[in-house]
């Protein structure tokens, strides 16, 4: 949320500076993403009033005659250039956005300067027309920078539990709790006893628990005053007209969206209902939308006929928007079901300032005060007359009182805050405090997050400052016993620690995927689809982790082409078994690029490196790993294996299939993916042997298609009981070996548990190995 410092200071006049405000907000739980200085208007830009606007024949341009303290002519192509509006005029010699303004002849007309759009002036993003100001905003010729000085704007993070802080008054109340004085805006509203020219029917009270309609007439629609436009621009919104700007201003002030309907297009009144099949609506952004039966609508009606006017809580319709000739409006201020608004906004890919607030919840008692505030501003700024009556559907209830014990708050926090100080904080936050022992504290209706005594305790700690809470745990809290409950989390944490120690980097990817991508990764279509996806390309729940890792690699390669990548992810995958949804935890890893150096100067890379890292991981977790040749559709046919951990099938290891690699435009990539949790390691303890090892090296020549696992199994079976371990240390192909052959070199370790082995015993084991190898037609490399 963007917070202009001077606007907030109008409610909290004792604020010292933007820097102090940033510190105060941080102490209250609102972090500032950035602080920005805006409205750096050049000195050569002055206020001018358009006196005449003459089209230049054969062009889309106009010759404007301006009063800028003296009569000035300029040429403009802005569609809203017309007599009677105030504009920002850059005089010759002024530099605007790096462009030096001079006198130029355009279509035979000498232009003595340039009338500016908000974008050209540097106050907003809109560049499709001139900045419109009231004709009497300033004396003509006044430098605009004098009335529109620079401003500091804080862009703050508002947590989901504090929707009230999406209005600047919510922040003002929090600062008031710190001890700053608070000045609330005064609402002066004069009403007239006139009949209301419309009715109200709320057919979906669940979707709209509280709905109000007010009547304002005799409006003079025009540009908003300078101070209002300044606030809206600072908050990142574009001024439209005084009527529309007032509704946006009150929304930003009170976190209560509202909408004004031109009364000429409402018919006999407003109906709040769900959309009907086949209904369509052109929204204010100019897009015609096909409505969904679950969309909550604001509709007009004539008799039994009904027609859409807007998507409730999201965006109004273009047909009933306020125009220059609007003279009467129906002002809607309502509270909607947050879930319904969120679903509608996602369905139509519409994220608006209104939907953002309605999705989080608005003050259940805030609709009438917000309507009165807006109507008072309409009287002041648009000359409106206001009907005394108000149509209202629904009767919102005030929040229930909460028992509160100051001594209990101190026990929970381990503090000694005085009772009176605690109660004063709650009152400054807007709570009503009654009774004694325990007190009855009624929170303000705008604070949807205050429902329990612990919530009030948290408020005390937040306002007093978390740094005032002692670091020692209160004595009455027992030491936490994490055994059992924390077991799975501890295992995953250990897994992550070991992988990080092996050089892997952890990534997090979306649990959602595009079903259309399944064939790309040679996977079956995901069985679980989302009813309300976040975006059109994430409509299903993933069944594997490795596609996400491949996407991360592709994105990083597109940026800086890392020479080597070792990535892993621990996450959830989803499927269906026996008609039930199944959720599992998986571990996936990825290797790309050059390998690591070995002591004898060679490098290990590709499949041997990833397999070695996986073996090391299991070894450090006390588990045994075995890989056996097995085809997987997404892996290279010749480099594809099934992974067994403690003889349980757990997943796969291999090289990405060449077709998938080409489709993703990736270099060679090696992958593994395992199902978690891993088996519990068997408890193994063995005294270190006092007897020496007997070492032998053996290079076995086998056909190229024979997998390592098959050779290792023959060695293990033939070696006898004294083979303590073995390790592959070399893979060779080339002369003098024949084409189609490879050499696998092993370190063999022999040891007797109770005595020193004799050379004869070791040679007998080696002879048995050679016999078994030759029986299979394999040879030994000298």
C-alpha cells in the first residue's frame, strides 16, 4: 500500500518525518518496501486555463488558446483538450523528462510550449490525455511546483490479518496507540427530504450481508481539486472526475470500496443477485465478459426484467459509469462475501483496488459512515444535494466483548506492564473498555483480527514494542517436548542439511502445473484439476517435482548460463489411488554441467557424479542405496535406473530423455526423484577392526550395454564373506579395447573380523571372482 506522508500527517499532525514514520510503522509490524520521492515538477511548468480549442483541419490536432498569465497558443493532440479546463503548461526553455521544450511550428501553427499529460509531467502513468485541473485551481501563470511540491511516499507491506490498514485511517489509529494525537476528518452533511427514485432488492444475502444505497443529485461533474488529485496520484491511482475520485479517496481513507452508478441507467432500482447463464457485461476496462453463474452481480431492473450493471466488489460496468453529463447517482457502499469476490476476481483475471480489499474483509459497521463521508465530499466538491433517506439491506452486528486480564497478559509475555498503560493502549486503538477483573474489551468493528484475549495481548506487545519483552521464557512455560511431533520435520531438515553440504542448492516451485505440459515431460495427464486456478497455465496439481526443476534451470540458463547447477527440492506431489486423493512428499535433484575434480586429476560428471552424490547422501543418513537398470519414459533409454533404498523401491535416477531435452532447449541434464519419507536406518554398530585391510584393484571388460549394477552383483556374490566393500573408480572406453566394450575398474577391500587375512585367502577370493566373470564371457583388463 502506498502511503503519502503529508496525507497521513493530516490525521497524525505530530509525525516528525518520513524516516521516523518508517521506523514507527516497522515497530507496529508494517515493513516499508521502499520510500520514494515523487512530484518533482520542473519550475517552468505553470497552471493555465484553456480559453479556446480549434481543430486543425486534416489532422487530429487542436490549436489551444490558453490563459497562462498571458495569452499563449499551443498545439495539442490530446482528446480531452477543450475549453474550460485547467492544464499544466511547460513554457519554452523548460526541460521535461529529458526533453527541452521550445517554440515549434506544427501544421502552420506556432506552439509556444506544451500542454502536459500526467505521464509527461511525471506525476502518474497515464499518457493518453492532458492532466485536467479545475479552471479556478490556481491563478493562471502560477508555477505548478508551488502548489504541488515534492512528496515522500512509503510503499508498505500490509499483512492479510490487517485489512483495516489498507485504509490510511487504520494506520493513523495504530500510530495514535503509540501516543501520537489523532485528528479525525469532520463529516458535515446536509440532507433534504426527497423521495428516493430507486428501490433495492438483495436476493443473495450471503453474498452481500450488508448493502446500502444513497441518493445524490444536482451534481456538477468536473476535474477534482488539486489536493485530491495529488493524493490519488501519490497512491498510484489516476484521477477521473470529482465524483469518481471521491469514491476512490474514501476507499483509500477507510479501506471501504464503493461505487457510483449514473441514475439514468439503473432503471427502477438495484438488484444484488448471481449471474444467469449467457449474461455478458462490458466492464469499465472496456472488456466484454461472459459471466459465470457464481458471479455476484449488481444489476438494474425494470419490472421483472434485470440487466447487469457491475461485478460486485470487483469492477463496475461501462454502461452505467459516471459521465460529464451525469447529474444524479445511486451510491453503493456494501460488504460482500470475501470468498465470492476472490473467486470472481480470479475467474475474470481482474485484480482491482476494490477486490483486493473486499477479499480480505471490510469493517462490518463501516458502510454507513463511509457513505456519509463520500456524500459530504460530493456536497463540497461537486455541489451535490443529498437525500435524507437511505436504502439498507442486512443488519450487521457489532463485535462481541472480549474478557481481558492485564495480569494474564504480563504472565504470557513475561513483562511488568502497568495495568493502566495496557488499558490506555487498547482505548487508543479504538477499543471500548468496561468493568473490572476481568475487563470487558469491545474491539472496534474495523479490527477483524481481534477476537480472543490473546489477540489483545498481542496488541499490547506490538504497541509497547517487541524489544521490551524479556528474552527469557516465562517460568510457567514447560520446556517443549518435540519428540514424535517434530520427527518428520527433523528428518526433512537433516535431508536438506546434507544435500546443502554436498553442494546442492534448494529451490521452491509451484505445486500447480499446466496439464498441456504433461506430454512434453512424457508424463501422464495429472488427475487432479483446480476449480479456481491462480492462472490459466496452472490448473492442475503436479505429479512429479522434476519438471519444476527443469523450468528453474531453463530460466537460469536464459539469464546467465551457469556452468554448473546442482538443484534439489523437497515438496508435495498429488495423485489418485483407489478413488482417493493421495498426497506424497518427494525429493528431486538435478545436475547440469561440469563435474568435480578427483585426486588423480580426472573429473567425475554426469550420471556417475549424481549417483555418487546420491550414494553419499544415503551413506550419511545411514542407508544403503542400489540402482538397477530400468526404463522410464522421461529418461534416456541407455541411462535410466530404478533406485532402491534399503531394498525398497523409491524412485528413479538417470539422464533426461533427448526428446524432452531438445523440446526444452536444454543441455544434457541428469535427474533423480525419490519418495519420502526414507526408510528408518537399521541400527548398526561395529567395533573398529584391529586387523589390516587387504586391497586389490580389478578392471572388468564387459559389453557396453552391461550396467554397473550387474557387474557389481557378480563381484559381490563371488568374492565370499571377507569382501568388506568395493568402489568403482574408473570407466574407460577406447583402444586397446574393442569397439562396443568398456572397462569398469573397482577397488576391492578384504578384511577378516577376528584375525589378519592370509595372502592365500585373498587370492582364493580373487580367483573365485575371475572364474565367475569368465563364466559370463567377460574379461579382465591387464
